[in-house]
C-alpha cells in the first residue's frame, strides 16, 4: 500500500480548508486496481472524480483530507478540484457516522407532516439533543441522526432514511421499529 505522502508531489498545493485527518489512510492494492479499472471507463481521468469519491467513502466510511489528496493525485488534479466536490455535495461525509445513519427530511411538506416531532422523538430516544440542527452521533457510535433538506417524497411526509433505505409516512412507532433494526446491526 502506498501512503499519501508517497504519491503527492511536493509542488502540489494543500487544500485550503481542513478536513478530518486520517493518518493511517492507505488504499489497499486490490482497491487501487479497482479504481484503475473504473478510471478506464471514462474518456478523461477527471470524469471519474465522483465515482472515486463514492468508492473511497464506501470503503473508509467518510472522506478525509488524505483521501482528497490521494484521489487528486490519482486523477492528476490539484486537491482543490476534489475538495470542492466533497464540500459541495451533501452525500459526501467529511467525518465518520454511526452504523445506522438516520436522515429525517425537514422541508415544508415533511415539516407539515410532523418531521420536527419525528426528529425530536428520535433524538430523545437515542439520548441526543432534539434541538441541535447538525449531525449528531450517539456515544456508542451506533446511530447518527441528521435533519436534512428534501428527500424528494413530499406527498408521503414525513420521510426518513436509515443508511440507504428510504421510508415514507414515518410515525414515531415506525421510527422506533427502524431504530430497533438499526441497533441490531
């Protein structure tokens, strides 16, 4: 495995804002081979940026500063070119999340459908601050709860996601059931 500092030339600019450090960041050879194959599907290396970021996040759980620099070097780009993608798209996580990542929609339709009460219920159930607006993770790292913008199902409010699974018309009883499933993982 190559470490980030082994592949980044000295002249490459450091990214302007701090992401979480991941000192032990190293891409296993099998994963790098997978990335090389993935890059080959695109007419220009740069075009594989989003796919590589998704793959890195899937493997490591989030995108660290070292991951940004590694992807940039792999695609022969400046780190800022990758950093701007990570900070623009909300699907890229800049810090680890719990085993069960709960996202509750807070936009108008869901708010009218009870998403604020649902968020409060879930937070209280997990011992988190029901008034916090940002992402919160339980002490045991099993759950991360986040209030998010539109999950694109306004007619079935309130909606929430547990990891990549999508749920519509979520009552507090349904939320409790989903949390039990999440705790079992």
